[in-house]
């Protein structure tokens, strides 16, 4: 049990995070999940933690290291959406997006990196297709995801020093509570999101988690920082811009 690899997954309570937990557990990882709230799950060690609180993130990592003595994988799934024109956005809403989508990833990587350097570990950041195909109805959300991609690329290029592989995945609209909330829980709006994808449907959380599993595996020697799993949404955007 002590030799099992240890993975931390943020946003582990639902959606892509929960799907990643299930697959990591299936391939033999000890999975430590971080989230603000939980549904019943016996497949992971649950840490209730706000990722934009550096003290809470530091405490969670300390507990994990005390219990398991290693960290091999960090999957950053926690995120927040805001669909609002920039001129209508409150400063508090801006701060909330920055805190969750940017500070949260910063805190988690900063606390985990010293331990990942020891194990030669892997970080996978869940960004979004809007990082490269911006959503005009969600400018701050799009910008925060583009920041994640830029951070990922910088950390990836630092591999010779750290020995830690760092990747980002770019999902398109995915059938998760996160998407439902972003769409105001409107079935019609959710369906419309899927209609814009060349693949013709929403992604399922497990499909994105499958890509994450590839990246954390030994096959992840591809050494490419950003993986597009948007179902063709970003390609469609580039064609439309011509």
C-alpha cells in the first residue's frame, strides 16, 4: 500500500474531476480529492478545501504527505464560470474568477511541486477550448483559461529543471453539473452548446478523463503541453475566423 502512487484531484466531487478519480482508482492510484462539497464516494480520500485559500491548500498537501509520503500526480479540475459582458461584471465577480481559476491552480501547483519533483510526477490542468477559441459571452472565463494554457506551457518548458511533466487539456462543452450551471440549468441552452460541436454532441466526463489518464501514464511521453479534446470545437472556430 505504501508503494502505491498518489494522485491529487481538485474539483473531485463531480464532473471531469470525479471521472478522473474513478479512473485513477481503477488503475491503482491512491486518490486524494479536494473539493468544497461531496457526494458519497468510497473511492478516494476526501479533503474539504477551498483551492483559492492558500492556507487550506497547504494544509491539505501537508496531510496528504503525512499520510502517504509522496505525490505523483496533480489534476487541477476545480473551476468557476462567469458568462457576462465585461462592462456588466462586478469587481467581486472578477475576483472570484481570478481566485478560483488562477490563484487556485497557482496554490495547488506551488504546494505540490516540491513533492512532484521527487517522484518525477505529472500535472494536468483542465483548461477549456475557450482558451484558444474565446467565448464572447464569457470574456473573463475565456481569459482565465488562456492564462492556464500559458502557465502550463511555461512550466512544461521548465521540465529540464523540475523533471515534472505539465500538460493542459482543452475540453469543449461536457455533460457535467458545471455546464448545466453555466447554462442556467436550461435543457435548451445545454442542447444548443452541443449543436455547435463538429462531433455533434456534448463530451462525457469519462471521455475527458480518458485523455487525462493517457497523460499521467507512461505513454504520456508525448511531451506536448496542450491537448485539444474539444470534439472539434476549436478547429471549427479557426475555420470560421478565416
